[in-house]
């Protein structure tokens, strides 16, 4: 398979570059047509690799693309999920090359080159690996399982319309395993299979003080300044041990056993390379936990954006009427995201001083997910990674979220296997996002092995 992948290298990369040129920014209304264009591109690509059924499903948001390849009724079915939408690329000035004009550049970590573009890793590049792996298997007449594709365009904005779609198409979407490449490995030398994702609860808050902006000389010192108040309120959301200070927040958190913690920490990055990679001199976080634990098995709270008052050039003396912040909480089993959102709101209102009004809205959310390591799918994946990377992949819990994964289990009753190939350094969601050519090619190779291994194990 390695040779076959190598033989198709140029054409696969060329196709991916084409896909990366379409700015499928799901969050921005102005790009609605581009998002649609991307969906149609995926639809064509699914046709080209030999799907018998391909359909574009319109939703109230962005379209969902569905494809299906049937080999035999008795064969197992793999449902591949991925997303073709991307995060907004801003701030544009921090990109070394335009986000939707992909270029291949060599870097220290990627001596064989990496593709720089928004979506290169998250998730166009990783999703596209499945199409190409299936294409190669079809060409070699070696595809012996049924495959279904669900490629959506709203993952980066919370998958709002996917739940209805899967609920409405339960029988069409039945499978033996759901397979996703939208997570990461530690390094090309030390691959991993992701066994967990954190949940998410995303809030927006507004603090309103006086009914208009005020002169800070005439009124300063006499009114609760919404920005000062918001900062104090936010500061109080963590205690001195950097634990989240919301009553009930930890009530349902599953604590991991000491042995399990020890085992997972064997594969943590050392503190110095972690700090150097992101240019900080000290780490922060919940007392009593390692970096790895803080970013995978512990729940957190972070401000994602904060604004209000005068932020233009120079100085303007003003007390703003309003201050705003966007706050996310990453969740772990068994925290329920809706409960956490309610606890947040209740607490946030309760700590407001007199003289301000509080508004709280809940954006999207989702639960955490943990997948078993003793399943057939996991074993097949382990074998495939081992063969391609030359080493047994370790199990790793990731800090990011894919809210549809627990939803799949709830609605469709299927488990998900997370076979990611990205690196933390790929700068997903950041300027200069990229995806290593080796990661892309090795990913395809691993997937071409996974499908037949899974089928064989399944039929034993
Ligand atoms: N692919 C990421 C999630 C991810 C990345 C998980 C790396 C594990 C490792 C996904 O596209 C993403 O960005 N999810 C969002 C949540 C969504 C509701 C906006 C996230 O985690 O912030
Ligand atoms: Mn993603
Ligand atoms: Mn993402």
C-alpha cells in the first residue's frame, strides 16, 4: 500500500490544494455560497471515488454531504464522519501566506514539507485522507466492507443541524463503527489513538451599567464601571489553586485512578518542550495535575474574548455602558454541558455587584466522550498504526471537542474511533495552519490498512 500511496502522492496533494482554496468559513454569513461550493466539491469527489449513492442534504444551516459504498450485506459498515467547514482565518496579517492560497513549505518538523492553508489539518486534509484511502482500496479491488460518509459543514460552529439529520436518518446511518480523523498524534515517531474528547459549554455574558457611555472624569468613581466589574467577576471564577470556582462544577467529574494517571503521564510532553513550543516561561493550571492531565482529563474555564469601551487609536476618557465576554468551559465525563451552563449562569448572576445588569446566553455545547481500547475497531487501528509508524500507538485523551461524537452514540447507538494524524504544532484555528505531507500520506496508508483489518477482525 505504501507504494500505491506514493504513486498517487502528486495527484492527491494537487486535489487537496484545490479543496483548500475554497474558503468554507461556516461562521461567516458572507461565505455561505463558498461553503455550498465546498459541499458540491465533496459531493463530486465522493462520486469520483466510486460511491454508488451520493447526496447533498440541505439544512437550515450549511449542507451535509452523504455518500455510500456497498460491498456486501454481510460485511461490516464503517461510517466516516468529517467536516469540510473551517474556522475564520483572522487575524489575516499574522499569516505568512494567504489562508486560502495553499503553499507547500519545508519546516524543521516537516522536512518533507507541509501544506499551509486554513483547514489543511482541521479538517479538510484529514477528512480527505479517507476519500483517498477508499479510492485506493477500490482501485485494488480490496475494499471488503461497506462505507458511509457523512461530511458536514457546521462542525466549527457547533453542528447545530446535524443532530436533526442523524435523528431523521437513523436507519440510513447504521454502522458497526464511526471513524473520524480530526484529532492528533504526539509526533510522527510517537503516534497515538485518541480515546477521549472533552465536552464544551460556551457562554456569552454582558454586564450593563449606566444607560449611556459616560465621561470618566465627571462620573468616574461614582458608578460601577461594567468593564471593571466584568474583570473582577471573571477573576473570581478561579480560586488560588486554579480550580473553577462555580458551585457544583466538579460534582460529576470522574476522577481517574492513580495507576491510570501514571500510565497516561508516561506519554506526556516534557514541560520544557511544551513551554518552548508556545513561547511561555511558566505553565499555569489546576494544582495537583500534570500538563497532560490539565489539558485532557480535567475541566477548565477560559475567556475566549473580552471587549467593551474604547479600543481605537489613542486615548478616549470614557466609562462604557456595557462590557462583554465569551467564556468557554471544557468538560470531562460525566459533566452534563447543559447543567454546567445553568450552574455558570446562576453563579455569574449571583456574584454581580449592585448597580449592574447581567445578561447570559448559552451558545453551543456538547458532552465529553471516552471510547474503549478493547474494541475490534481499536485493535484494527492499533495494528494499522503499528505497521505504518513502526511503533505501537499509545492511547491518548485529547483536550478538544467534537460534540457530535457523544450525540452519535446517543442517537445511533454507535461507538466512535478517533484516528487522527495532526500535530499540536499544526496551528489549527491559528494563523499559518498547516498539515505535514508525511502526516497526510502516512494517514492515508494507515487508513488503507485499517478498513481490511477491521473487516477481518469483525468476521472472525
Ligand atoms: N478538530 C477539532 C477538535 C480537536 C482538535 C479535538 C484536536 C482533538 C484534538 C474540532 O474541529 C474543533 O475545533 N472543535 C471545537 C468545538 C466546536 C464546537 C467549535 C473545539 O474543540 O473548540
Ligand atoms: Mn475539526
Ligand atoms: Mn476545529
